[in-house]
């Protein structure tokens, strides 16, 4: 302010100096004058304000700065002029220069001395997390998904087991898990166990029922619940129920447990396939034949093929067998290919000794190329000797059956594979009356009474072939029945069930009509447009609104809805693969998952940065945990030794990552502990903070106890400074780099911070 007063005074008190306008020596009566005010000035280093200098001359004048960092405008003039002097911003040490003012004949000279302060970097305080101590009371609802067969092996046979899980409960507790979702624990004919052979038993490869009970009790002692994976859409072909059906489809006590038909096309058109939920075509699936009784034959037979009429006639004969030609238009296949002799246009014959226990086929080639196989329709019974038998191709019938000499054929429906026949719950409006419904509820009740706390329900949209209303009612009835058993076992709360309704959010949310929770596939795993994937790719501004929309949509359907969020599971490419194996993004994905409201699920190996896809088989995304650097306790046999050894090295092991404070494993541990420590993260509501946009997602979490946290995630690839109005004195978690200068929060690339307010 004082400098401004001097400047004003200078305008009134100009110094007068004699000056001659001509180049000749001045005459005695000619005066040259030149004045400049002020004559000294000191500028700030950053964003310096310009100085207005008053120049007064009896004639023309010029202004010359001594250094390029000083600008003058105008640099010349005549008479009285206001001149603007401005230095460039200074990012270095203090500096000094001049501006020289002269009349045109350089008889007089005035100097303005310019000084500029040096740059003083604002004080930035690097943030150090200072969380409240964890009191041991788990407040979160974080669930760890593990595969029994590949998690931990306790007996050295290379297959994971119940005892192996129990031995690693400290590891799971350290990850903050409040529940474990176990892959199917039942007897099975596959490694993955989704083809259940007995819903009321455990797989002996995993241990005994007593071992399972021991695991449940030990987990409960650490505050960890146990959820079983339960497969309601289908069983395995080796299930005792289905084996009874295949032995005698017409008289088996379990014939109504499966979707059977001797004439699928006709029954579907007539609306008799309850499994379709009223639809005429399934959303997915295939009919497979079941052949019952003696179907083969041993003896000498004569075959006549009419390729035009597409019939084959077979008779018994004592005539000598033919020598089959090596090459032919048509072949009989009954264990090996035998060429038929052409006897007329479109007619072929062959006398042959056969010994087959299943029947035969007619083929146009000696391989199984498309259309080369002719056989029985799905509705055909055994052929009659001497009677033309109609032949079909895959074009006529989706599944060409064997031509048999006895027995009969029926068909079963399977949504996923021949080895997984669909269970049949009858008309969805009365599904609770069906035998399969009662049997699965009875099995689930057994596990509830053993101590199981909940269920993950597999493939729920396929119970009634993507018919939402039918599936809703079925799930509602099944949930209520098992929940009743749960209450009868002495529980005051309701049982937890989460459905795999693998659809977009718009369809998935409808399944809350039947269940309290479903996996939100649009959170990360469905495609690049999913909420968390967009945020991690730099489009984080809408993250808060999208998450809140998920929750609001679910709550609008039922007040007790639980939004289950996750990165990936056992059926998808690994999260690390999706994120380009970018360590910083993987860490931030963990931090964002564990600071977002809902029920988070962490998939086995995700916390270690496992990568891969299903290119060589699903086993490659179901990799066993490498517990030690040497790999001595790795359950590779559980996935048939199909592992990526280039990934599964000592560096990615639990042992190595435990020793590295900056490892992904320790990020999961830190942020899980945070969620268990603060009620606002565990069960709070989410409201957007004022700095959302671009690559910033920021929100407040408010707990039911009134506690509040500010969560800030910066997903960009370069540092960013945010101006915040909150009290930022208590950071409780920091990922990456974060510093504070006053109210300015500077975050490095892929960095996050949480403040207690």
C-alpha cells in the first residue's frame, strides 16, 4: 500500500531536468526534462502484478530493460506517458535488473531498479496414514471366495481340502474376511464339482463330514461365516437320482426330478416342458438321449440302404458275409467303418458279422464331419428286422441317436452340458410341491443344521430358462423354505443367500423379487463400460452416482436388499488380466472395492495379483494359492496340474508378498482392516463430495452411528491437486502418494486417501 502512495505522489512531484530536442548543443534558454517514478520496485515471484511507471519528458524518450525477464510497454513515447513494467514469474532464486529511460539525444538518463523475490515452494506435508487401532470387532461383510480343491492342501495329495482351509484361517482372518464362499463341497465326477452327485454328502477327496464341521466351528471362532455353493439348476449324470432314472426312466421314483421327454419337439410345442417356464424355446440347452434295455446285437445281418428315401432295412441272414470295399459312398459303423456295395442308383447293400452292445450308424464318410452321420431320431424306438427304418441327420434332428436293436430311447434336457442334466421343479406356480424342490431344501437344511450360514446359488436364471417371473417365484419359495429351517436352528437373523444372476443390471435387479442379494456384474466384470472399470480408466466422475443407483434399485424392490459387488470370479478372466497387469490399478481396484458400500467379494488369488484367462481351460483362472516360495504346498492336482508356471513363481507367493510392505496382498490387508475398523465404511451411506469429475471419485461415508469419512480416489496417470473445504487433519489410509498444503490435496497417479472427519 505504501508503494502505491509513493507512486501517486510521484505523479504530482515530477523531477524537471533540462533537455534539448535537437542534436545541436543546447541553447542557454532551452531546458530538457525527464522524470521517472518510482525508481525502485520489488515484485513477487509467482503471478507478479504489473507496475505502472509515470514517465515525463519534454520530448521523445525510450525505455530499455536490462534482462529478458523484464517487459516494458510501451518501450518508447513522447511527453507524459504511463508505462507498464512486468517481470516473468520466477521459479528460481531472487533476482535484480533495471529499466533505463533516456531522452532521444541521450542527454539525460533515469533508472528504475527492479527486484524480484525468489520462488518459495509452498509447504507440502506428505500424508501419513494414522488409522484408529482395530479393536478386533469385525464390522464389514467382506466375503472371500475360495475353491476347496485348489486353495490349500493339508495331506500332500495335491488336492485342496477342508483341513487345508482350516489351517489357513489366520490368513483369511488377516484379509479381513467375515465369510467364506466355498466352491461346491459335494461328491462330484469333475474337478470343479458343479456336477453334484449327492447333495447330502461331502466329497471324500476334501475330507469327512466331521472335517467339514471342524472347519465351520473353527471359522466361527474367528468371526468368519461359511457359505456353501449350491447348484439348483442341475445335478451330475452320476447323481444317485439320475442313475435311477437312466436305469428305468418310466418307473424310477426320481423320474420327475429331471426334464424327460420321448418326443421333445412335440412336448415343447404343446407347452408340456415346465422347465421352460412357459416359453417354447429354451434360452440355452440341448436334449440328450437315454437308451434303455438291450440295444446291441451279435450275429450276421444284411443291410440295405435307400439313400433317396433315407431308410435302412436290416434282416438276419445265413449268407456269406461280403468283403467290404475300401472306399464307398456309404458305410455301416458298428465300432468300425465298413463300406457298402452300390447295387443300383441310390441303393447300397452289405452282409456283415457284427458284435455291438449299442447298435449302429450309417455314415457317408469315415469321419464325423457335419452331416456325415445318419441315425435314429430322438423319438425312434428300436428297428424291426425286415422293416425300413427312417434315418435322420443333424439337420433333421439336433441330436442323432444310435440305431438300436432293442430297448427304447427317451431324452433329458441339460442347460450346460451332457454331464449336467437339469433338475425339474414342475410348473413354477407350484414348484414347492415338486420332489426336486423338497429334496434340495432337505439337503440344504442338513447343512444349516451343521452350522452353514448361507448359500451362493449357482446359475439361478437357468432354473426356468431365463424366464424372470418363473425364476423369481421359485427363488422366493426356496429362500423362504431354507430360511425357515435356519430360524428353526436357532438363528434370530435371516439366512444370507446370493444369486448368480449373470445379466446386466436392468435384468439382475429383478431377481431381488426372489432373493435378498445378487451379484452386481455391471460393477466391474461384464464389459469395459462397467462402473469400476470406467473409473479406473480415467472416467471416475460418475462412479458415486452409479453405485448409489445400484443400491437404490435393489432397495426399491426390497428393503433388506444387499448389493454384492466384486471384481471377477471363477468363470471370468482375472481382474489383473483385464487391467493389463498394471500393479497400480490393481491396488486401486482393491481400495475402491473396499471403500464402496455393499457387500464386497474377493476371489481366491485376486489379492496376490494372479492373472490369466480361460484360453487353455477354466483351470487357468482357478489357480491354486502358492503359499511358500518353493511351492511345496501348492494344490496343483486340484486343477489337473493346469497352471501357468510362468505366473506362479516365488515372487507372487504369499511368503514373498507378506515380506513386502508395498505388495498387493498388504494393500488388501490394510484396506480390509480399515473397512472393519470404521462403521462408516462397513455399513455407511455414500454421498458425493464436491470434487467429483474426470479422473476423481470422491465421496463421504456416513455410518449409522453418525461417524463420517471422506474417501478420495484419483485414477489419473499424472498428479492432480484438489481444493477441499473439509478438515483434512486425520488421514486414516493412503495409497500411492498424497500431500497436503493448506486445503490443497495433491494426489499422485492412481492414488487414494481416506480422512476421518
